[in-house]
C-alpha cells in the first residue's frame, strides 16, 4: 500500500512539469492563423459595390417612389405616427436608419417627383442601405448555387447575371425597398441551404444552430419589409417541412433525436419570425408616439394613446359615462370617412346628454351614476334639448331602414319614440359600465328594435351633404357601421342652458390613463394595414403580370428638367428571355425524368437527381410563389414587383445550362459513340 501511494505522488508531480514543457514549446513556435479566401467572392463583392455605389447621389432629385418613402422617413425623424398599407414597418425603418446616420432632420417637402433635394437632405446616406443590399445580393447568388452542389463556373454565371441585370442595378441605386427585400430573400435561402448541408455531418453544432436561426431571422426580415416577403417564407417553410418529413422516417435516429430536430426547426422557423415581426412593430410604435396626419384612420382609443391630437383634447376626461354626461359619439367604422353623430342647428360635432328617462335632469349626480350594459337611455342634443328619435318611416336615402331625427313636437300625432337600449359590444360581462373611448356600443331602439347605424350615403344639399344616419332593422350582427364610441366626455353640473353650454368648452378635472397595450395597438394597426384599400387603380406606368414576362412595359423614373437625362426601369431583354426559357426547359426536363423514373429508368444518379430536384424546388418554386399570386391581386402593379421572382429565374438559368452540358450532351456523345462502334 505504501509503495502504491508513493507512485501516485510521483505521477502527480510529473504532470505539472509536462504541461510546463508543452507550454514552452508552444511559446517558442509562432502563432499561425490560416484563412481561406475565395477570390471569386471578393471580386464579385467589389464589382457589386462599384456598380451600386458609384455616383450614388446622382440624380440629386426625388426619383419616382422616393416621393412616398421620403415622407415616411421624415415622419420617423419627427416621431410622427403614419400608416402605410403597402407593408410592415421594418423596411421603412431601415431607410430611416440611413437618414439618421446621415443626420437628416426630416425637413423636406416631399410633394412631387423630380423636386431638387435641399442641402440638408443626405441623399447618399438615404440611398446607401438599398445599394449595399443590392451589392451583397451578387456574391450571395454565387454561394447559393455552390450550396446547391453545382460548379464554380455555374455559380459565377449566376452572380454575373445578377451583377449586370440593369433593372436590379437601377432599383438598388434608389431609396426603394425591392433590393432590400431581394437581399433577405436570398439570405433566407442561403442560410437554409447551409443549415441543410451541415445536417449530415454536424447536427446541433454551433454552425448548425447559426444557419438555422439566421434562416428564421431572414424570413422575418423579408416579411417585415414587404408582405411579398411571405412568399419566400412559405417557400422555405415548405422545403423545410419536406426535409423534416424525411427526417421523421430516418430509422437511424432515436425518437428523442427526431423530436429535438423538430423542436429546433419549430423554434427557429416559427417562433423566432413571429417574435421578430412583433418586435418590428414594437419599435415602430415606440418611435412614432406623436399624433400625425393618419390618425383619423385609427380608432379613438389608438388616437388617444398618441401625444397631441385627440389625446390633447381628451386629457383628464372621466372614464365612466354616467347619466347626464356630455359626450361626442363617433362611428367606429370610419368609412367612407371619419364621422361623428351630428345635428342641426349646432356646431359639428353633436353633444349629447344621457338620461334614464324623459323626466330626468340634465346633470350628473354626485356620486355619478354610471351607465351599464342594457340600461335604457335618451340622447338629448345639448344645445337644443331635442331627443334622438326613430320611428317606422323610411329613411330618405335608405328606404329599407328607418328615419332618424331629433324629435320636436310640431303638433304631429305621432308619439315620441326616443328610448334606446345600450349594448356594449366589447363587454366582458353584462354588468360592464360604459367607458370613454374604450367601450364600443350599439343603440337599440326600444320601440322598434332598430339599431342606430351610419348608412354611408351622402344627404342632398338640404342635409348639407353630410352622411345619413338610420335605424337598421335587419341586422345580422354588430357591423362596424352600427357601433359607436365616446371621444369627448364631460360630467355636466349646470342646470341652466347657458351653464351647460359653458361646460362643453371647459377643461375637466379628472386624470385617467387610457394607454392601450402594445398587443391592442399592434392588432389594430395590422388589421388596418391589411384592410385599408387604395382607391387608385390606374397609373400611367402600371402594368399586368403578363407584360412583365415579355418586357412590354417600363417605368420612367426620372427626367431632368433641363437636359435629356432620364432614368427608366427596364430589364435586360436577353437575360429575361433566357431566364424564362430556362424555366420552361427545367419544367419539361423534370417531368420527363419523373415519367422515366416511374418506369425504373434512372437517367441521373441519385445524388444528381436530388440536387436537381432541390434546385428546381427553390428556383422554380421561388419564381412561381413570387409571381403567380399577382394574378389574383386587385391593386396597381408595376414592373418592379416582378424583380424578386426574376432573381430566382436568374439562379436557375446557369443551373439548366450546366445540366445540359453535363448530362444531355454526354448522353448524346455516348449514343453517337455507341452507333459508331456498331458500324
């Protein structure tokens, strides 16, 4: 036992000395770092930067859609809220980032195309990010083709086509979003391919996680720039779903391993994009906290959450509406334009008192008696004390609905029917009280069960061209036109007419916060973006999807007012035609191979076949998903809408050419050799 312990001590003593000797030998040798540099990538990146950044500030004038995006950048600089129905806010924020980096203060009148930029507008900085995105798309095309397991020559061909395509160059040199969208589309595809190729030899490694997470981030960024980005997102999700299905059938993997793979993909491709998408809106709403020109499109609650505007008017209002309250009623619909309940003779908008019955006083009790869901109320015009009334008489412009008016007895035999039942549409319980701004309510007529509704029709001149309000009997549900909310609110205390008129314009003494949660603001803003329709259906340079394929259209972006200098968005006819022919050729070859494989005739080895199918799924699928949906869209379309689809076609063109060279030509040579041998 003693000798054995002595041996252990000797061993423990030798170990530090060995480590010390190894460290000395390591320090005596120079530290060498080996870096593999792909000169093809370097050259393509340099060429991309040169073609996109050279004289980027020219022309120093507003070019085409810069007139719209520039307005949004100015809003960001001034923290003013705006709504753009063309897409989520991430792309606008990237353009605004360029303006912020250049020190732009937002002071420029974006009122017409061709207007000269003033000295305070950093044109180079504003156009920088789209130009960088366009430049980096060139080397990414090279890498995508390599990851699809095609040759360097084929990859160089795809990158060079991206480099010289003049429509892509033109679009990336201006303050527009298409080049940024294309960049993130390609980055999503490249990241997924790198992740997929690392699946076989290093699953769950750092690189594996990096490329998987970057795929989800890129997809979210693409969707966050324009809704068109969802097409590429669906493409990546579809291919990932097919690969995951094959993974489930892999018997060499344990159940735990398969579950881990599926969870990793679900988190990276579903959870992360949703989180980032919400983050874009969160930053957007945090930046734009001031009232702006687009406020009227939003609900009263949303407007009240912004600094200035309605928030300035409603600051300090009491929260709960009580019997005797003085309020203004706004239609929740906002269509065809924002509308308040109004009566004559009086200034716009209408002021009402809410009572329990006809004999009640026009004041608020102390303590106030709140109005609850299901209560019976009267609506009394504050200046004339006339009661809102409806009866079974056809409305002037809507004969199937009842007439609504402020009742006054001119010795007409018809009795007053001015009692209304309050229906809180967004109530949580039947005991809910009516709240200022937050509650959405309907007024159901007690006698006829008609619902107070904004018909949307304009009254004739005798009605001052204002919108018609009717009593709707045939109601299938709480349509927006039947729903109202309170904007301005006062607790009336005066007993006399003059005292009540004075109270209408006096400030309130209550201070109750009505700030909406982020999710409430996000939901409303997202819904408005998706449902807001642009009335402009015609434009001088609008086009149809069929015209894009044949390049029968172009867009005049800019014309110099004194010289003949012009900028047109026009594609390269050789590239566009060749890319379309490559798409047709691939489709025919794919179905030919598929039919022959059904007969157990394999023209391609399994590896070559899988690479051929994956390339087609990405390129043909990317083209189809980014092109065909435009046939279903009822909106103005322009040539630049085709550019994301075009990039996938450009990637396919050299792939089809290599396939023809490697397989079709060799098959012909083999066949000719066989015939000559037989002869």
